[in-house]
C-alpha cells in the first residue's frame, strides 16, 4: 500500500492535521497495521517538499504547533494517476512457505509436519477473519474477504505440496 498516496487521498476530502490523518488512516486502512505518528509526519514532510501538499494553517496546541495540511492541484493529479494505474499482481513465486518446505527436506526434517502446522495456522486465522467479517461493516467485510481468498489459495498450495512431498523430496535431494 502506498501510504503517501493514501494520505493524499484522505486530504483530497478536506484539509486535516497529522493527528486526524493518522486516526482516519487507522480507522479505514490500518486495522492490522496502524501508522506510527512519525511515519505520518515524515510522509507529510516529503509530500510538502515535493509540492503535493501545503500547510493551510498553523494552530497553537498544548505542545508543538499543529499544522493543517491541504492537498495541492499537483497532489490531486498524483492521486488520480495512482488510482488509474493498475497494481502489479504479486504471484509469490518464491515465498517463505516453499523455502521452508525445501529446507526441511534438505536438512532431513519432517516437511509433512511443517505443512500440517502451517495448515492449522491458516485455518485458525481463517476462523478469526470469518468472525471479524460477520461483526464488521462493509469495508471490513471486503478486507476480510481479500485475506480469506489469499489464505484459501495458500491452503490449496499446502494440500498440493503435501500430495507431492515424496516427489519433491527426491527432486530436492538429486
């Protein structure tokens, strides 16, 4: 996810302080990975330097002065171009699970047990996401669906790898 583009998009709905940007980001997109304040302010500084945002106002606060950021026309153009550009599909051709299976086979460990343990963890997370999906709003449901579909694909791979484990062991040791 492009944090800078996401923050720019949030600013397109109206000027905001860094604190407000963080809160809105976390509420809409950061359920599992909230932004750190430092990340917000360093991103805003970069966007300001690049002319994509401007400081619309500075207000005194209990601590440091609070800057209110607004998106510039260049920022709006940048967001529009980012939204129109398709994302590169990530095929995960050489992922960690595959690496662990091959290393388990190379080192004489039980790759079947590794696959079973991973399958259990995937199923646990799928149950958690399914629960979260039933309790969440539409946005949360869509986020959970995305994750669930990826986990289902991983489960299919785990089953395929388990079915081919003997042949894979021969190929790895050759």
